[in-house]
C-alpha cells in the first residue's frame, strides 16, 4: 500500500498556514462552535441523490481540455460549431445555504464530476480568491470505494482519505495504481458572508472509477519514431468529453510526448510552434489548425508534409474530426505528394508462427506444423519460449536445461546469449536486436548478427523486479513489460520508450508508465500498435486473458484452462493459446482446437 499526504495552501498544494486563526470561530449556518466528531463516509447516495442528473447542457466550454494552465483560470474561447454542446452526464449540486463545513468539503469533492464550464460548480465551494487560482486540471484521482472525510484538531480543518485505482496527470497520461494505493487531501475553511467556504485545497479533482469513462475519453497523439521517422508511434491521452477535444489534442501534441516515451520518439512540430488562436474549431468534420511558427519555410514541403500528417493522424482519433486544414502564419500549407510518402502507423507481422514440436523448433501456420530444417540445438537442450526475427530466418529460445537464452539460424551453431533465473521469452526488434530479461530485472539486448552476450540496457527502474515478460513493439520504439515484486503473484504492465544511439543500438529503457496494476498476469503480447493481450500462465484452473489498449481500457476474453502460453498476431482475430500440449485459437467467445503437434507458439518479434 502506498500513501501520500497532501498539504494544501491558498491557490494550490503547499504547506498549511493560518489554520489556528479559525479555531473558535462560529460555524456559519449552525450553532457556534459546533464540531463534527469522528469519520463520516461520503456515500454515493448522499453525494449524488438530487445532485447528479443526466442532462443536455448548453454551455460554452473551456478550450484547455485536461491540459494545465498558467494565468487566469477562466478563459474565453472562440465559438465553434459544437461549442454549445457537451457530452457531460453530470450536473453536480451547488453549495446549500447553511451547509456545515464538512458538507462543504464533501460537496466540493462530489462536484469533481462536473467538468462543464471549467468546473464552475466546484468553484462555488471555494472562497472568491481560491476560486480564481484553483487548478482542477492539474490531476484527476480515480478512486475506488468511498472517500472518508474527518475533522482535524483545528476548527475549520478537514482531511479526506481515499483509495485510488488511477491518477490522470495534467498532460492527460493515465497511470494505473496498485490495489490499496491511497491519497490524503487536506482542506481549510473560512466564513464568507456567513457561509462556510474552502480557502485552501489541493489542485485537481476526484472522480469515482465507475464514472471516469463517462467523463473522460482517450485520444491518441502520434509522434515519429526517433530511430526511423517512417514510423508513427501512438501516445494515448485522456481528455474530458468536450467539444473542444480537438484543442486539447493539439495543445498536448505541441507540448511533446509523454515522459515514459522520452527520446524514443520525435515530433515534426517544433517546440517554438504555437496555436495562433485559442481553439481548434471543427466545422462539418474538418478541424482548422492555425499555427504560428517563426522561421517556417513554406518551400520545405517535406517538413510541411510531416507536420500535416502528424496533426492529421492525431486529430482523426477525435470522434468529431474527419479532415484537417492546416495553416501556418496565416497561410494555407500545401503538402503535395502521394500517400506512399506517409509514415506507417501499424506494422504487421507474417501469419507464420514459431513453436515447439517434439522438442524441436517448428513453424506453424493454418493447422500445419513443419520442423525448421538445419537447426542445431545445444546437447541435452530443453527448448521453451521460442521466438523469431521479422524475416523468420533467425530464432531464439530459452534452454531450461541450463537457464540460458540462445539464438540460432539455419545451418549455424547456436549462440549463447545470457543466463538467468526465470528468463523471459526472447523478443526480436526490427533493427536486428534480440531482447530479454529475468527475475533480477536486468535487461539484455544484443545484435543477432554479432557474437557474444552483448550489453545490458540501462533500466534502473526495473532493479529488483521480476520481469516476467518483455516485448518490443513492432516499430521498435516501445517495450511492453510485465513485472512482479518480491513473492507477489500480482503484476504491473508497463509501457516504456526504447532509446537508441545513431547505429540503432539500444541504450536505455525509459521509466515506464503503468497501463495496468495489481493484475494476475505473467505475459503480454502485442497484437497491433495500440493493443495487446495478457494472461496468467501455469494455473491449474481457468486463466482470464484480456485484450488491452495502450490507453488502459480492456475487455475480458474467454477463459482457458491451464494456459501455458499466449501469442498475438495482427489484431484480436489472431490470438492463440497453448494448454495441455495443445494449441487453440480464439474464435468468437471460445477457444478452438488447432493442433496437437505444436505448442508454446509466438509470432515474429
């Protein structure tokens, strides 16, 4: 369990001050000196009965989405075709006359579901001064269970404790939290015209887990792979469901990639670029993006094309956008050229898999199994967790007889790469490296064409964690990592950027972002640029595979008894699981038997 205490100050988080001055003051709207004793749990019935109703709201919305602001909180945006519309389903209740100090705190917290009009209802619970400086978009705490608010020693001071399952940052990156993670929020209240109002509160809002996806929706930003700009890399963010989602997406794009991607990606949009107006209006499905960019050369068609494609691919993930009009410094941008010059968003893999058949490496495809010819294995080898490169000419496997990863090619002797305890399945990237890890958290990567064990990749954040699975994405810029800590069987699934030098050699695995936490998972396998499948392995009973998006959403897949491996091809229609020495394919709501001659399969990569 993790816990963090928040000590708010006027205008945001900070050290508590001046609270003693509130001691002994009369409580507005009630008897003087009245105190609330003990904890009071904020129940959904109290919070929402008569306060939250599904309505169609006609309001002008903030252009800033879930992005941080500097300067005044309330902003005026240029009207758009959809600016009078919102999909917000909650209408929180404003503070009631005579409400107690604790009721004001609880009402303020409940009002966090009301993002419309820049959280105007929540601001009514604050003093006029704090209402103009409080920043709701700093973070969103997604809580499970009910928050508990209790009075502190000084009059007018309260503390709220809550269990959180996720935290949404100001940049729209959602981070899953392990079960039992908690946060503590402190509040100070004072009298304003005879009514209690909050004078000190932490920035940000809280939202019940059950309501989060009714209020927020994922939007996928795209950046170019730093190693090869011919590939686009998804960067999912969560924004409030406002008609101004297009504005939030472009502002986030201009601010750069998420921290966990680091230098694994790059942007065609220079850091000096900015929006020429306060919004990105959408009219009849076309988003108009007007940028200001010093030293832009209109004759540089290549740069213009890359900026246009990055914006276009990103904005098409916004539901209301079908096309994009880009202007720079007030002039329309011309981007002639064929679609063949576009960067690739999704890299596919061949349908052929590698597996184990009668103790040997074998190909599997469409119900047929064929032992790979001219493959030499170490004497006495026990082959497991096979893998293969993108060209299906180089292979890797774990030899459980000596706890070592080997690579091998047809007609060549196997090459010993690294040893360890509970080795992960090797993963080949498109640059020519094979990767892996083990219970120590050490990350290995070696160029397959070279001899030896290669080098370890810097990943200090994985020290002392058991890396159960490590898979490099098909464009080569990200790693999908499953870890457990100590003796726990509960796992965290991370996304981490892969940083390389100019030759393509991996130098760092950037500290990852948790896509899922406290889950029963041993392996995660890509099925596309923004989807993967997970499952627990080696269980006597049914395992519950899932299909995840990189934004953290998931669907339950049909259970499979005693699953020993899972493989992902191109999309959810190409998911295979092995159990009891047999190979199954996911077909609708069940697993269909495919082969009894091969098991432990994997697609290339």
